[in-house]
C-alpha cells in the first residue's frame, strides 16, 4: 500500500469505526423509548381496570348496605324460615331456662329454677305470595303462675302487594293477631334476642288483633296497624280502635333511627280496665274510680341505634299521656321513660352488656317493674329506675348463656321507697 492510499484509508477507517460504535447506542435509545411507551400504555390500562373495579366495589357495598338495612327492619320482613321443614311447612321454636332471685319485695324473693320462655312457630305458604304465620306461647315471663297455653301472633301475610304496580316490598299487608308496632324493644325482648335477661323498666309490647300494612321505600321503612286496643285479646268492647305506627330511616349499615306513635283508643274500664299494650311489666290501665267508663293513652317514642364492628349502642325515649273521664277527679298523667343499652363483643365469643332505664310519672302511675305484682300492679309509683350489668357467651346465634345482675330503686306516690327489688339471674337461651 503506497503512502497516498494509506493517508486516504485512515479517514475512512475512523469514520466507519465511529459509525459502528454510535449505531448500537442509537438502537439502544430507540428500544428504551419503546419500552417506556409500552409501560405507559400498560399503566393507563391498569388504572382504567382499577377504576372499574372500584366502581363495581362501590355498587356492591351499596347493595350490601341495603340488604343489611332491610334485615335490620325486622318488623317489615317475613319471619326467618328456620327450624324443621315439613314439606313447605316450617316448624320452629325458641325458649329460655335458668335461675333467678330478687330482693324481698321482688317477683322472685326465693331462689328459683325457671322455664322462662317456650314458644313454637308455624310458617306455611298458602297461595303465591300469601303466607300463614302462627305462634303458641307455652311459657312466658309474664305467665309464671300457671301452665296455660296462650296464642301469640297469628296472621295471614300478603307479601308484595306493590307488585300490582311493579315494585317489590313497597306495600305488604297482614290480617290477624300481631305485635303492636310501637317502639322497637319488643322486637328483641325474647330470650334468644335479648342480650340480658330482663328488659327495660318501660318494656312496651303487646299482641292485638287487627290489620297491618308495612313496607320499604329506599332507606325508609314503615309499619302501621289498626287494632282492637282493649286487653280482652279476642273480642273488643269498644268501637274506638287502637292505632300504632313507626317510620324508620337507615342511612347506612351503622345508623338506624325511628319514630313511633300510639293511640290506645278508648278502653272500657268496666270490663277489666286494661289496654292491649303492656307497660312497666303491667299494662296501661285505668286508675279512675269504678264509675269511670273509658280511658286512653297517647304516646310517642324516638329510637336510635349506632353499630360498630364489635358492638352497638341503642337508646330510646318516650312520652305517654294518660287520661280518663272519671267525673270524681282529674286523673290525667304525664309519663316519661327512656333507656340506653351498650353491647361490646369480647374475645372467645363472650360479650358484655349494660343497660340503664327509668320511668318517671310525677303524679304516680302503676309500674310493676321487678316488684311483686300483687303489691305494685295497682299501686302508684312516681319513679322507678333499673341498672343492669350482664355477661354472655354465644355458642352460636341459636344457643346463648348469659348472667345478669340488676339494681332497681324507686319511690311510690305515698313516699315509700322501692329498694328491695334487685335481681340476679342466669339463663340458657336457645332456638331451633
């Protein structure tokens, strides 16, 4: 190779070497940019998928909350079909057995083993969305002196009447003998549903024949009943009927609110003098002279519940106005009552519970409470309070063991105190 060719070769060699070294670097940059672009596209796709999943989760959460709210409405739903299936007929039952003792002036001054409750339920379809429901009370806390069998609820339930205009659950109807839909405590007063053994001092509840409609509209639910009102239980001695109802609101699964109203109607005092609505472990009853012909009670109540993952707090307060047409005296009474209950679940299926409740009637009204019914059924009490403490163990939702100690104190209209009615008891509650 001559000198000129050598001089010409070196620039070409250097240029080629630079190209060879630069070309792979440029190709690497191109591949990196492509990878970044693909990663960005994949990230955008994942974000869209996450957004869709979040929307689906929100929708599912709303449906679950709606189902929980519907389940919490209790009165507005058909009784749960548990128990033994005999074809299409469902036979179930529940009860409570245990031990109890009160102070010397209480309903059980001597230590006693008791059958607190025993009930049988029958649920059967009749035709399409029409069902029969019946309850037989073999033993109840109010029936401790004999072994008589009593009729509880018994009705024909016409579900989804609102299907006439294409809507589920907006309107349903019941005809027969049903719970008086005032307040909410009566929904959990049975042994298997009550975290304690006793109920509140006011303890408002009752069965009565009549007609009831109920349903739900979104987060609102309602129940209204027109019933006899008198304490006979089968025939009514008055043309004036009882009217009771409740409107509930469930904004989410944590909160529940309701307002209730009750009018007993005019109750004939000469035929027993008792309403169908129980109150204070007795009844709303006449306090007038034998010449009194009728009495009535009007009442209103507010209830609220706040729930968290391991417990809840329930509270209610109400006002009742008693009046009669006794010509000898003005027997009008203002009655105030309230209750607050807290339940906290503990480890290993245990739970703790406390409840404080009180009834105040400044001019006096019959309030039996834990007292001996023979002494306090007609006696006038101005104030009675109860503080209950309890602990329980849940084997399941069908078997519970619980123990309770309650302090009870008050004062009668004549000035005498009521301070010998404390309660201790243990109970096994069950259902099948």
